[in-house]
C-alpha cells in the first residue's frame, strides 16, 4: 500500500478551494483502497507529521502563495520527499506573472502587453492614467503579480481605473495589462501529453474567482471546442511549449484568449484545481480519463520525476 500525505488548506486566499480539492481527491483515492492517506495542513506540526508518517509521496493540493510559489516545494526538497506538481523554480516562475510573461515574450509566445505598477513609489494618478492610455489603451486588466484563481483581478475602464487600482493597494505590486477580448480557451498538459482544451463562456465579465468556483455564476463549459483542427493543434502546442519552458511537472493549465485568429497566453497554472467544477478533470473525462485515473497519473509522474 502506498503512503500518501496530502497537503491542503494553507494560508493563501485560495485556502477554501484547496480544501475542496483535497476532499474530492481523497474521496477518489479512498475508493481504490491502494493508498494509506494522511491529510495535513502546512502548519507548525507539518514537518513532525511528515517525518513520523514517512510517506512515499506528498500530494500537494495547496493553491496560491506558499503552496504553488516554490515555498512549500523548497521545504519538501529539504526533507528529500517526492511530491506532485512542479518544482521550486518552475512554481516560483509560473506564479510570478511578470517573470513568466518575460519568458513567454522572449520565446515568441504571444501574451498581452503590460505595465508593472508599484504602490511603493510616489504615485501621480493623472500621469499614470495617461501612460496606461497611451501604451495599452483602456479597458485594461488589473491583477496582482503573484496570486492565483483570478484573486483581485479587475477589468477596468478609465472612469473606474482609480477606484479599482486603490482596491489592490494591499498587494504592493500589480500588473496593468491590455484587455484582450475574444474567446476564453484553456489547455491542459499532463506530463508529456497534450490533454486537451475547453472553452468557457462566463455569464460574468470574465472567468473570475466567482465564475470558477460558484455554481450560481453559471459559466458554460464547452467541450469539444468549435475550433479548426489547425487552431486546436496550435493552442495545444503553445501550452506544451510554455509547460516545457517553465520546466513544469505533472499537470499544468494554460489560460488563453483567442482573438483575431491569435492565441494570447494570459498565464500558466502549475496546480490547477480538482473540484467538481474544475477544468482539468473535465478535459480528462472528455478524453475517457476518469478522475481517479487522472490523479493516479499525477502521482505516477511525481514518482518517476524529482
């Protein structure tokens, strides 16, 4: 029997989603009866539990800061234990939206142009608005540099720019990104496999935190995606290229906007959600891969890679 320590919860804004993910995953693994599972928070007792339990593998189901930014990964590396999903450097690069964008741009992956904005500097709001309008044009997207699940993301016009900018002051640094209209398409990679794509049609302005995790938001998931075979291959190939550039392991999900027959890569997620409303399990299910099989593929990938 394989011993698996499952990490969930944590201290980020995505704590609740992490716990829901863990509940879904543990339920599936328990069905197979092949695993002895211990659920743990990454708290002050975590290392003690880890050393006492001596797992074959840590199933990292944390989301957001401290969970998918390289922090917990560095602790697991120091404890010389295998763990799922991407490693220290890959995780820290992917969650940093500016650094990952620079890598994408350098490697000819189309991504929306942006301006980095720091609240630590002396702010001239009038000059900032002029700069944004000149370089990007309104509307723009405001987003924290290192948060996941669309936490703190706003699509904003010139008239409500200052109001939404002030809302993000607690994040210290943010990206102001050109808003790209068009279709929302997500592509999943599993190890060295192109898992597939799904299209989203949110009732809300975009696929934000509520659209991702609330049934009341009524986001429409479309699979198969009505797209040409050529574009299907293009978007999958871009997702694989980004996955490899950041040296990701296990599952990654790349989020795109498809506009004027071009794919704009918005960001890459190294630990996408595994809830009932999550996209990667849905893509896998369409491709005849059950939820349990998907989890076991992630476990297998972690078992052979480190």
